[in-house]
């Protein structure tokens, strides 16, 4: 007894049948969203760029032109005269302040960033008692503003006798709770556990695994943390103001504020304050320009196998 299966006859699509109309896209809503996003980006860019442009225009003016001409207009191009005045004031003290800022910020960026990366790597890859509790203390440190810790740090520095020394600035900048939190995020994203396990099977210890594998993989995160730390230390005002009394040790942020106080009875200090502020942002720009390639390499990491 044979059985046969019946199959449905194949039907060819009717090309003459009318197609269902697709729902029309709301072009007005798309235009409104683009306009909102671009408008916010323009406002944010203007908020950051306009003050720098004002510095550029104002640095070309003398004390009389600052109050007698438009804010966004060039003066009589006294920029080089203002730079010369900044360089010769107090036997070139401004460049000593600038060098101090580079030292404090660079030390905090390199060594403070490295400590943050090591701590974040340890919180992510190691298992130890009280790990979550310790990391909770780190997160609490992120919430505490830096100005609230200035007085306790001054009291500790006075106990150890390091006030009015460079160590009073260099030691606190080694601690960066936000950098530790960010390093843990980068460690969980960039460093696979399988790679560390393979290194352990090959005989590599924890320290060698970190410096040979973990740190190179986390290099974009390290650069990001270092830049955040560099900018934070560069703009730090309260800590050096409280810790330091010797003008030879002051950073540029505190030094310019001293000149700002001089400019009230002596208006000729005003162009020097503006020109000094313009010169003080050049190291920040150079740091971002030179280190941006690490971010580009981090964005493309893992895209090609």
C-alpha cells in the first residue's frame, strides 16, 4: 500500500496586486531632534570656546584698550609686549610658577594615574576579603569634594612637617578615587580573564602579568585617567593656597590670583594676568594633542582579529 503526500501548489506572487503603503516617516520629528542635538552641541562648544577666544583678543590689548574697545576685537597687538612684561616681572617668576604646575600635574598624572590603574586592576581581577567594602570607601571618596579635604590634609602635613614644601602637593595628588573607579571599569572591559589565566599557566606571576599584559591593554584607560588627573591638579587652587607660603613653590593658578589682587590698585597688572592665563592653557592643549592617539587606538582595539 503506497502513500503519497499532497503538497500545496506554489503560487507565484501577483505582481499586479497593490502593495501596502509604508508608513511615512515623520520628517518634522527627525528635524526637531537633529536641531535639538546640534543646538546643544553648539551651546556646549560656545561655552568652552568663547572664554578662550576672549583671552586671545584681550591679550593683544594694553590696560587702556581693555576697557575702551570691544571685548572681541583686537587691540594694538601688544601681545609680545605683554609676554615680555610677564617674563620680566619679578625676575621671571611666572615661568617658575608654570614649571611648578607642570611638575605637580605631571607627577600626579604619571604616578597617580599608575596607582589608580593598579588599584582598579586589583579590585577587578583579584579576590580578597573586604573587597566590596574597600571599593565602597573608594566610591565615597568620589563623592567628597576636594575642598572638604584641604584642612585635614593640612593638619596631617603639619604633623609630619612637610608644609610649605613640594611634598605637601606631590603626596596628595597620588590619590584619585575617581581614577580607581574608572580603572576598574577599563580593566573589566579591556583585560580578558582568559589572557591572565594563560599567563599564569605559563608561569607569570601577578606583577609580571599586570605590567606585561594588563597595563598595555589598559593603556587607553591609563591615558584617560592621567589626563583627568593632569587637568585636576593643574586647576587645583585650594590645596597649594593653604599648603604653600613660599612664592617660589606656588603653581601658576595661585600665582595668577596673586597678580589679580595686585591689579586692583595697579591696573598695569591686568594685561599680565590675562596674558599669563592664556599662556597657562598651552600645556593643557599640548597634552591633549599629543595623547589623543592613544584614544584612537583604544577605540579600534578588538575591531580586527
